[in-house]
C-alpha cells in the first residue's frame, strides 16, 4: 500500500493549494482548496489573494459580477465560498444536513416560547421571507422591517435566557436550504452585510440540487484532490457528516487506500498514487480560518506542537504564517496597516527573508486599510514585545 510521508504531504500543500505557485485566476484559487472559508468577509479576499495575487476588484467581480463564486452555509454550519459548479452538491448534502438541524432547533425554541406548532410556524416564516425576497432582495434589517413576524423574539440559540428577533435564524434556515444566497454585500469588503437574494435571481437560473449521496460524493472527490491523503476522521470532521456518509462517498468515488507516515490508514483521490514532490522554498501568509489551516482534523504534519499558540479552544485558527508547508507563526497589522510577521520559534534566514517579502506584498495590497478578526491568535495576545519580527527577535 502506498505510504505518503509528511514531507510529501507538505509538498502537496504547496502545489495543490496554489501556495508555491500562484493560480491563474480567482476561480482557480478557490478550486485549489475546494472552497474558501467565508466566516469573516475579509478571509475570502485574503485567501484568494494568497493563491492568485488577485486585487480586490477582481475578487469582488468573481463574487458579485461574474458570480462564479457563491457564498453558502454548509459544512459544520460554516459559511463557505464555493465555485458555482459545486453549489448543487453542497446544497443537497452538507447544507441540507445543516438546514434540517437548524430548522428543528428553531421549531423547538419557538415552542418553548409558547408557540403551539413550532415546525408549522417555522415553515410559515420561511415561506413569508422567501416570497418577500423573491419580490425584492434585502438585508436582514430591511426584511425585518417588511415582515413584522421576523421581529418576533424567542430565546437566542444556545442562550435560553436571552430573547432575540427570529429574523436572522429564519434567513439562515433559508440559506442553508439553498433557497436564498448571500448576494451583494451592503458593507465594505472587510465586513459581512449580505443582501439576501433568491438563488435563481442571483445566478440567473436555479442550478438544481444533487441528492445527498451524489452531493457528498462530489465534495469528497474534490477534497481528496485538494487535501489528500486524508483520513476518514479528517473527512467526517471537515464535512460535519456521519461516518456512514463518508464511507459510502469514499466507496462511490473509488478512493485509493494509502498509509500516512505514522501508519494511519488514509485515502487518496483515484489515480493520484504517484509521488508528488516540490523543488524550492515557499512562504505564505494566510488569513483567519483559511481552508489550508482548517483542512484536516489531524494537523501534526504541518502544525507540530504549535496549536496552543494559534488555535482557540474550539479549534479555530487566526492568521498563520507558513514556510515550506509548516505553520511557523502568525501575522498582524500595525496601526498604519503594515503587516508584521510573528514567528513562534527563530527561523532560518531564508524563511525570514521570504516571509518579510510576503508581508511587504500584503502591506501593499492592503494599501493602508486594516482588517479586524474575531480569532486573534494566543501568540499575539500573549506577546510581551510589540517589535518582534519574523525571526522572533
């Protein structure tokens, strides 16, 4: 059975994720990692830039002009930016699973608030909201103003003593179900203020829905090419799916069994058995929750023992600095927008130079603008010297 070393896996990251050599365009950058994380609006731009060197206008055009990249609530209740040709697969599998979970929870909370028939009430609210959106797209605040029922207050999810308007939860159910999408952004590129739009209006036609089995098969097929080799547990975690669904998808894809360096069983994309190696060094600065950082559950081969410096208790990572397929630190912005790399341990001079060059390029790309993140690395929070650079001086 083919054994894939950790060195090869790190080379695969550089090549497959378009980090060692830039992708020719925004869409290629997205496909390189199957889809981009979009929890924070700025992450889409920074992830696409890291892989394609595209400017903000080109990335905005893919999202809002050409509409070849679509934001969708999917795996693990996370917002992703999918290539439009993968939307139907996500819609019928990972997104549908999330929609069922969110609908059930909303119905239960509605009944706890004194509403007699929770499922029927949720269905009515979703129908009203969808009809209103098809009539005229709008932000959450605009739709609440047009549909009084969306201002109904029930217990906020996970906080039974806090009452909150139900509108955002109803819209999230519709989004997970794939009836509506996050269309134009009413805020700046660094913030998320989506204008909810019917999917057929945003894309020109309804792209359809793959059934659950076919949807998971396509997601797994693409993940294997981008992230393989990976374990069953990696896929269960990444998809937010069951072991049964993952095992069936692996079988449907015809995935090739392999072994990791530590002997753990893993899977490769069919036909991807040849060794993949990369000549030359590479460096990258990736944003919060970047798909490369968040692509596997087992992260030792690129993270080592640096997890406590970069990940929070829920397993979410802030910005990361990479050298030859390893996370070696983080990065942050100064008040004037200058990007600063903060290494965990002292680095070779070649790595310092390469990361400083990436920081200079990213500083120029920001052009004086700054982004905030909700996931500040513990390494940054605990710094005692504001002047430490990439070498850890």
